[in-house]
C-alpha cells in the first residue's frame, strides 16, 4: 500500500491532491506543516489550492512565509484560497509576513493583504491603509477602510468622513460609514458625515448610517433618524428605529408609533422594542393596540415593552 509520502510524489496530480486533503487526518506524520508547505510549490494548481486551504490555522513563521507569496499565484482560485486562509489569522505577530504586500502593485494582492491584516489590528498597517484610501481600485479602498475601522485610531476619522461622503463607490462609502462607529460626539466632523450618508442615494449606505449614529452615541443625529423613519426602504427604517431606541430618543416616539402599523412586521417589531427602550408614557396606548397584532412576536414584544414602561413609571 502506498505511503503518504509516495502519494505526495505521485506523478498523477489527482493522487497528490487527495494526499494533501488527507494530510490533516493522517497518523503517519506528527508534523504535517512541512509537507503542506512543500505542496504549495506543486506544479498543479489544484494541489496548491488544497495545501493553502489545509494550512488554515497554522501561524508558524515558516508557514506564513510560504503562504504570502501565493497571493501572487497565477491561478485565481489559489490566490483566493490563500487570501481566505490568511484572513483567518489571529496572532498579531503573523502580520509581519503580510506587511510587504500592503502596498503591492497588483490591486488584487494589495486588497487581499489588507483584508488579511485588518483583524490583527497592527499599528504597522495604519500608514499603508491610509495611503490606500486614494487607490484607483475600489477593492483596495474598501479593504483599507476596513483596516482603519479595526484600528480605531482618531487620526483616521477625518479621512474616513471624506471617504464616507465622497467616494465614487457605494460599497466603499458604506464601509467607511460603518468604520466611523468608533468615533463619538467629540469628533465634530462625524455628525455631518453621517447626516450626509443618511441622505445617500444608495439605501444600503443610508441603512449603515442609521446604525452608526447609535454606535457613536450621537444624540445630534436624532432629527436625522426621525426623518429616516420615512425612508422609502423599510430596511433603513428598521435601523433608524433601532438607533432611536438605543439613544432613548423621546423625540422619535411619534415616528415610532406611526411605524406600529407598517405592513412589514420586522419594522413593527423594531418600533415596539425601541418604544420600550425609550420608556415614554405616550407610547402606552399605541402599544396596547399592538397586543392584537397579527404577528405573535409583535404581540409578545408589546407586552414586554408595556411592562417596562409601566414599571419605569411606577419607579419614577
């Protein structure tokens, strides 16, 4: 019977590929990493692909040193597998192998490297990410914005507000709006940027802005969130309702009450929850009507909201 080593050297690429897939489950080897690293240099792309997948979770320096160059592999599937594997890294020290690729001339490589380092939150990625905000390729800009959102450095706020307001790509704007969630009321440029995003022509950007307002704790955004309760897309209204509740915005009570009769039950549920969080007695009668709502979840949430409001009133 052929040993694993024999199969890894077999002239048939299909045999080598199956051997690589079997490697993580074998009892023949105590240390499979060197064999997987060797398979990364296989002449057949399908073998390299399986080796890249199998190395997920390995963060030894020699593994990363072998994986990172495959971000430039000639095969797109291999590049994608390497990018995915690298994006699963957990140890910040692993970023060392990726730093040279953060400014790579190939936008696909640069975007993949930026995506891989974002969750590692290494300061060394800050300057390359800031520079990449001006890249011509939207994929690179999106990845750069994500890095800056994870790093949460105040020095990036001004640049992120500019991207959120003016980038040509809607997804870049959306990601930039979300990245601003670490800011707060002390950052004076954030409120205008989020207000502008809440009027963006693309509803996904408006939806993100409605969410981010609450994350920043900005009560300045309440009037904008109230207006967003009339958005043509119910998805935006849902996030606006949720934020009004988290901000305990009494100015949003009447807009939330109006949402209690919206045909989309998800919006009715969010409105009920928000009214309970705000705790304004003006919501009691409208909430009592929702006890007859056709959606059982709405009815259950209404009972909870009414109990919360009444308890808060008795403790006032």
